């Protein structure tokens, strides 16, 4: 008989009032919208398409590093581990790590229950030796996990894709501290982060020729129309991604092409021609800064691997 199991753990915080959050962002001098609004079903598909674009080197480079160093990671972490992923394992990356590590239990953590369960089921179909504990949680907040997971002796946390870069640096520092707390002393944390580099390379990665990133950015407006009955017309906005060298981050904006007044959740919002709505930050780091942040959070850096071009880093940290 196949030794496989799927258990589900639900622990979502009370939903924030989206309307309040959106209106608060749009009332600021620099208008903003929360980046989580990218990810409805269409947005998640568009993001998948981004990861395959020739200009978007991040995913390909990280996969190369995992292929190259998966064996060493498994040797350091050792057998009988629990692998916790911050996000649901839909990609090739988690498969590479599962195959190298063969953990006793895999714990994907994601806020989107449907996405989480579908991804878990696909993995169970392919790996008959795997046990999965799917945790429907908001991993950006303080986490409480089931005791049997918390008490596991050998844990490896995994946070790929440079999602750390979508937090501001103070938020990223706080997040690392919470991860250290959740994983506990002696546990490992494998972190994939995009590095500082030539602005032209970065800007190309977020302004692809096929316009997929533009569609991803504008999808936020569709999503808002559906969830809040907002009156955005995507044709009246253009996508812009620019590197802010002072803050070492790519900023994505939606620029209004005309003077317009919108009705968002029952409130009138005026936008001038040329005015921007800031939709995302994608911070780029120097490896030294990452190591410092990890140390401040209570981690030692056991290994740091980068690709030949020095574009992307994989850090293996230990609490
Ligand atoms: C998910 N995150 C790490 C991506 C990034 O590169 O910041 C999201 C993205 N935004 C535009 N392209 C990809």
C-alpha cells in the first residue's frame, strides 16, 4: 500500500477589510495598492508566465542553483527532516528539493486554500512516499503551527523566488525574525534572493517585450473591479517598472494616461494624467546585507551560493 497522507491545518487570521486598505492606499500623496492584489487566479497564471520569460532570469537562475547544490543541502540538513515551504509548492523548485531531501513530512504554507490543496494533491500523485501537512495560514504574520510540526527535531524552512524582496527591508527583517522563532534553534532556512546588479538587466526583467508583466500589473485593476466594484479601465493606464537605485529596488507603477475620476468602493478618487499608483517593490540585496539581516534575526550563514553572473543568491541559514 502507498504510504501517503494529506492532512490540512486551517489557521487563517480574520480577513482584513480590503476596501479600507485600498482606500487608505489611494488616499496617500503617492497612491499605492497592495501587491497581494496581483494574485487572483488570472494573476497567478500571469506570474507563472513571467517566470518563463527570457528577460526574467530569477526563476531559471534559482532552479540552476537548486539543481547544483540540492545534494549538498540534503547532506547538511540530514535525513528525517520536516520541510516547511513559505508559499505553496507549485513549481519545479520544491520538486528538486523534495527529491534531494526526501523529507519525512512536507508542510506547504499558503493563504490560498484552493491553490494550496491543488498543489499538495499534485505532489502526492507524483511522490507516493510523501506525507503532506498543508497549512492554510498567512505566513507573513506570526505563525502557530501544529505541535507535531513545531516539535520536529530537524526542520528546513524554504522561501524561494526572492519573495523576501517584496517586503520593505524593515518588514523583511521582521519576517526573518519570525521565521527564526517558528523554526527554532538548530533548524535550517533556505532563502533565495535576487541580488543588486546593472539597472538595465533589472529593468528589462520587469518590462518584458511580450508585455506579460504589464498585463500582470494591470490585472490588479481587473481584480479590484471584480472584488470592490471599482471602475478602473485598464486602457487608461500604462505599466511602468523603474529601478530606484537609492533604495535598490524595482518599483512597479500604473500610470494614468488621462485625467480621470474613479469610483472605488463607493468613493470618488481623482487621478491626474501622468499620476502613478505604486503597486509593488522588488528589493534587490547585496549578499553582505542579507547575511547581516540573517544574523540580526538569530541565524548563522552556513552556505551562500550564487550563479556565475552573481545575479541570484541561495543562502542556507541555521538558527
Ligand atoms: C513574486 N515576486 C518575487 C516577483 C518579483 O520579482 O518581485 C513578482 C513580480 N513582479 C513583477 N514580476 C514578477
